[in-house]
C-alpha cells in the first residue's frame, strides 16, 4: 500500500551517495542527520562522469540542472593504442557531464539545510541509533555499517589493479583511453580549465607509486599522454589500489540500508561507481516516501542489488580487457572492426 511518508533518517557518511540521499529525503519532508567523521569536505579530487541516469536521480533530489551548469558536457570518446592510432570511437545520444568530486560534493552540501550535515562527527554505533526510522550506511569502501550487518567476510577484495589520478591545466574536447599491455591511460576534460587524467596497471596488492613510476610506465606512449606527464604536479598525483565488493546477501537488514561503495564497490572502468551511488540514494528516498520503512527497504533491495551486482561484474570484465597482458593484438583488431558505439 502506498502512502506519503516522512520520518527521521540517520545517514552514516557524507560522501556523494550519503549527501544525495540526504537531499532527496529532506525534499520529501524527512528529518535527516548526516554523520561525517571528516572535519571538512575534500578540497581535491578528480573528475567523475555523471551519466543520464545519475543526472535524472540528482534532479529528483532537487539538483536539476546544477551539475550540468557547473560541469563539462561530453558526448564522444575514443580508445587508442599507445602509439596514438585509433581503435574505436563512441558517441552518446545524451551527453554525460564531467564534474570533479569536490565540486559535486560542494553542490550537494550547499543544497542541504545548515543543520543536516554534521562534519567532524563520526557515526554512532548502530545500537545507539534507535531513535531513527531508517539508518543509511553510506560509509564507503571500508564501511563499518556493512561489517556490523554482515561481518568482515563481505569486505571488498583487491581487483588486481593499481590506479593513479590527477589533473593538469588545459582543455580537451573529447575523452580518450589508451590501452596498452597491462595498462591504460585516460584523458578527459573537467571544469575549471583543467584536464583530468587517470592511469591503471595490473598490479598485486600493496603496490605503491608516484609520478616517477608513471613516467617509467607511460613515458613512451603517444604525445597526448607524454604532454600530461610532462606537466603534472607530483604533489597532485593520487594513488589508489582498486577493490571490488563480493556479493552481499542483501543491501538491507532491519531498518538499515547500504548504498554506494558500502554495498557494491566496483572498478572504475565503466565510470559508474559514483553514478550508481546517486541512483541508489534517489531510489531509496523515493521508496521511503511512498511506503512504510520495512516494505520500502525490501523494494530497494529488489530494485538495486541485482542491477549493481551485474555492473560490478561487468566493470571487472572491462578492466581485464582494457589491461590485458596477452592477446592485445587480437583485442585491438576486434576493436578496430567494431562499428562506432552510440
């Protein structure tokens, strides 16, 4: 039975998914408290691609047009070889929007009433949140909420990749990924007169590295890659190991729901991690506004778990193809023969 519901929600984590959920619930009349242990929102970060489903979800959370006005629209891209020769081109019917993580978080935080976001406030244990109708675990890759619900056996596992990200001054009118043997290098536009770049290599857990490692690995690739490497500031290089979530038995338990990386961390190869956190949040808020909490959470799990699990697997498969160490000549030949994707 549908109804127009409002209540009290605790959001554990002030990242993209958590702040989207907060905006969507506040817009629907809920009282929301967001607990974020960091004392401030991040000031640095690289560009995120907002695909149409995420843009629609942000609109439902009250941010219609805000990301489009601030970010850079992009409707085409290409995959190329390390020597710069093209392998495949892609166009989208509706542009994606590229916007940096700090800018997106800033928009989401600014749209909330002043008392909602509690920076510098770690989330209380679930046992101390009994006064809330629903608790939303949006606490990311290392989610304590997920550990409490399902145990450490469901923590994300290493995906066999290490990644670097950063930005340099300049402009780009398209997005490219260069695929080599065991490695890739991407270049995209972003807001603020900057170029966003990212790199990934097959690597075991515990891999570290900085600008010198990037130069050693990619310094002989085509001129656009070398230009980025020549101009980057080593202090801005971000290094990450890549993890992905194993299948969870559910995204909900009791009155607690997981979203984003707490539920379905994935490799970045499809550019869908932040997008799916946003869609999770908007879906959950819409269901909580229409149904009583127990039914809303059952419907949320049904709506999002299978879809995001498929994306986790698809993104991992894409990572293995893009960074293949063997058979790259065959991979490249197949890409060259494929028709342009739209």
